[in-house]
C-alpha cells in the first residue's frame, strides 16, 4: 500500500514539474532555454548588429528616419534592461540593439567626417597637382591618376583623371607635381536603378571629380626619392609582364600585386561568367597561400637542425614569419579592404596556432568583421565585403556541421577513396559557397555563375598549390637569373586556368541573370543565410523561410519595360521577343552592358528603329508599347538638334511618356511622365514597368545622404544661354490652354506634386525607389 501511495505521489510531483503554457512567461522561458543552448554562438551576432545599424543608415533616406532608428534601438535596449541583465534574453536585447545603435551612429559620423567639396558641373581647367596614386590600366591603354590640385579654389581637394597610356611619362609617380589640362566632371551616380553607384564610393574616398587629361601632361617636380623609377608594385607588375605575355602574365600580375588593369576584357569576362573572378582579387585565398607557404618553408628549414628543433619554439617562429610575409603582401597589393580583412583573420589564426588553439572558427570571422566595420563602416554595402565574409562564413559553417566533419574525417581506406572523399568535400563546400554568394552576385551584378562550384574544384587547388608557389619560386630564383623554367611551368598552369574559365563561361546556361532585385528581397536572403550559418540547434532551419521568401520575391521581379538613364540620352525598350532595343544604336559598350545587366538580359541589343511600329527620324523616335489591354506611346529625342515647337507640341500631347536630355517647356504635356532634364535631375535614372505602371528611380525625394547635396568648391561665373524659341508653340492659345489645364500644369511643380497629379491619369501606384 505504501508503494502504491508513493507511486501516486511521485506521479503527482512529475505532473507538477511539467512545464505548462502560460503565455508570455513561457515564451520568455523557452527563449531563455534556447539562448542558453546557443550561448557559444551569441557573440557572433555582434558584428551582425553593427551591420544592421550601418545598413539602416544607408537604406533609410531621411535624417528623421535615422533618428527614429536610433530611438527604436535605444528602446529595445531599455526593454532588455527591464527584463534583466542577469538573463541571456535580457543581455541579448541590450547588446544587439546597442550594436545596431552604434553602427548607425558610426556610419553617420564617418560620412560627415569625410565631407569634402564636390564639383557641381563639368569644367575644363589648367592646373598643377600632386600625384597621390598611379594605377596603370594596360587593358584599356590608359593610366589612372589620383591628384590633389594645388592652389585651385575652383577644384575639389582631390580628383581622379585618366590619360592615354602613350602620353604617360616615366616621372608619373606618387609625390610628383604635374601640370595638366583636364575636363573634370562630378562623380557619376548610378545611371539607372540598380546600376553601379560611384558617387557614394567617391564620397567616402573624398574624390570630388573625375575626368580625362586633355593634351600632354608635364612633370613639374619629380617625386622625392622615386625620380629614378616606379614604385615596387609597378616594377613587380612590369617584371612579371616581361616574363609572361598575354592574359597569363596579366593574371600572374594580379595574383602577385593585385593589379588587374592588364587583364584583357575577354579573359576578365570569362572569369566572371565562370565564377572564378574571386581569384583575381587579392583576398583570403591568396593571403592564406602566401602565409601558409611561408610557415611551411620556415618550419621545415628550421627543423632540419636538431639543436633548433629541441631548443626553440619553431611553430611560434614560423607563425611570426608568416605574419611578416602577410603584412608585406598586404602593403604590396595596395592595402585594399578585402586584403586587410584577410590579414586580420590570418593574424588571428596565427595567434591561435601559437597558443595551441583551434583558430579557424566563426568567432575569428566575427572579430575580423568587427574590426573592418569599426574602421571602414562604409565597406558593408560594397560587394567585396559581402562576398568575402559570406564565403568564409559559409565554408566554416559547412565544415563545422557534424555530417561534414564525419565526411572528411580521416579513415584507413584506399587512396582512391580518400581522394574521392576530398573531391566530394570540395564539391559540397563549393556548392554551399555558390548558394550563399548567389544573392549578393545577383543584387550587385544582376548575374551569377551556375557552374562556379564545379569550376572552383579545379581552379582553387590549381591556383593555391600550383600557380602561386611556382610564381613565388620563379620570382625568388629571378634574383639569380634562374627563374625561366618555373615561369614556363607557371605559364602552362595559367593557360589551364584560362581554359577552364573560357570553357565553363561558354557552356549553355552558364550564367543566371535577373533584373534589378529589390533591397527587401536581398535583405531577406542575407538575413536567412546568416540565421542558417550562425546558429547550431535545429532553430537554424527557420532561416530557410526568409531565404525562400526572398528568392521567390527576386525571381518574380518583373523585367523593366523601359530603362531611362539619368542624363536622358539613352533609353532601352523591351521588345515583343523579350529582348531590348536602344534609342541610340551607336551607344558604346559601357552603356550597352549597363542597360543589359540592369534588365537581366543576356544578348545583343537591337535598334529602336528596327522595331515594328516605331517611327524614327534622326532627331525623334516614337513607338507604341502594349501591356495587357493598354497602349502606351513613348516619345524620345535622340540628337542634339532642337525640334520645332509646332511639331513637338502636338507629339507631346499625344504621348504617354516623353524622354529627352533637355529642358522641355511647360506646354509639353504628356499624359503620364515627362522625363526631361528637370525631372531626371530630381529622380536620376528611371526603370518603368508598364503592367502595374510602377516606376523606380535612382534618387529618393528628400534624401539627406551627404553625397546627394554635397558642398561645392568656388565656381567661376558663367553665362546661361537664353531659352530657345524652337520649342515655342505655333499658336499662343495652345500654350495658354495647356498652362491653364490643372491636369497638365506639372513642369514647375516638385517631383512629388507631379507624381500626385499623374496618379488619376493612369492610376499610378506611386514611385518606388532603389
């Protein structure tokens, strides 16, 4: 009986101990238990919090929104304090929002700290300047100079100019003073939504103008201590080019010095399409190879002496030698942010090796990210930072997974099976990296390599274990004049690498292209990827939800029907065959590539004249575009000649969209959008989808980022040309009736007013901004 009673009491006690769902208290308990199980991973979210704050500052256009974000982050930190710092949930809610607060404040301060005057309009100046950097671009047959003008109030403190390679002098070295005449323009903004936005990069690099040298450049004063030749980086690139010709020599130079200017465009495009472009940018792979080879050589050479092996810490000495080589390699290759990030990671790994710790972990990546973001917070929005850190994070996350560890664990098996296991692990890692990097590549470049994982199985070992060691040996033996055999071997290996790149790039469906995807879809995919990589428990699988949601959103992004560049000169129209046609058929390769990439189109662009239904003269084109049951008439100018107002006025009234690179008078009243110089100055380039009548613009109305309205240097007064009479209507009553019509009085109004007035005409949903 006692046993029965005891058993009943025990059962009752267990029922009392079983947790029951009681609302918020149980939610907090579940979260607390989960965070306790993930306690080793919580520190990894510190750089993510910092990045969230930085990304929020870039994504939110207005100063009031930045302040609101700071207040919101403060509120969440306060909520964490109310929960209690003695709990992991409370500490997480304190620290993560505080990191986001710090990130937003840090990038805001950095943007204001680097403020420098920027040109407001193109100018032609004769001036003297000090050379800051010299970047040869042999593939373009030009040289790029970063200059500081001396005593010229009309120019920004720092400008960047290009000159023809044939006009470059031997004395063009950092520190030299030169005299030149150049045409200089403001740093260009993104031509269309989603295109490369140089104006933001130029702001943080304090570049106030870019241009081209006109005529000859004269060296007024040679560079101190460098009058007899170029810098080490240029001399090394020239030496490698003298040993290996063509694309092989250019890629060898890129691997050694980071100088990609000599790579032929065909080879560079093949490397991009095959997913091997990361090999050309000096980063973790190259630095690891250099440091690892140094450590191996130093350790093996010192271990040849039993006395040293027994009495000296050879591992510590080898690690120190590797650190010195890594530092020197970083300085040699220009100290770019990816290389600095890789150097920081390498130094942390070397410290871990010296201390006998497992150094290659996600905490190492987190520390490296924190350091880079603390000193260069603007690097977060660049593809280089995103690609390098996401790749390393994916590799380590896959390698730390229990199944991956079991796969690569050493076994007592035949060499063929061991080799197959290594190749399988490389394939799995490559696939993981390709999947992780695909959203970044599609967001920034609108394309991603499909066969990159397969190409990298061959290319990465070939580069790391064959090409770079052979190149290093050839350079060392060149000191004694014995490097020729190794240069030949390196050349053969580089030829194989280029063959792999061209073969993969030429394969059917080698590249997946998408039109410009929204920041929301990109953010969902990145957030989900980080969730998958940084947690260890089964909760990590929830990261698949935002990844899939972002992918579906991106894949369903409609291709634009019309792309208009910010200067109004170039326009691409979607054809009935899903291709695109250009307003100006003689547009250069840069414009063609930029419009094709933004539209997610792989193929040749047609001429607008050749489309069915187009009516084009030398000066004006019109075409009717059909979307569903609606017909949209597009009118665009395409020459520098003025069109008589008696012809242009009726054409304007009959058009839905007017595109021109000049200012159009108020009597030009299309039914929907008048994309003239005045509107495009406010919006930048436009991307239009006719199906839902949506418009994306480069600029956001009311944007407070400092590069949108920068300070300007003292400008010379100039005369404005009087308004032309060629746009004046033939009959005064046409102008007066147009001016009196409320639905057509749009030209002098603000951008928001114009859009608001256009809404009832086509039930426009509103402007979307990228």
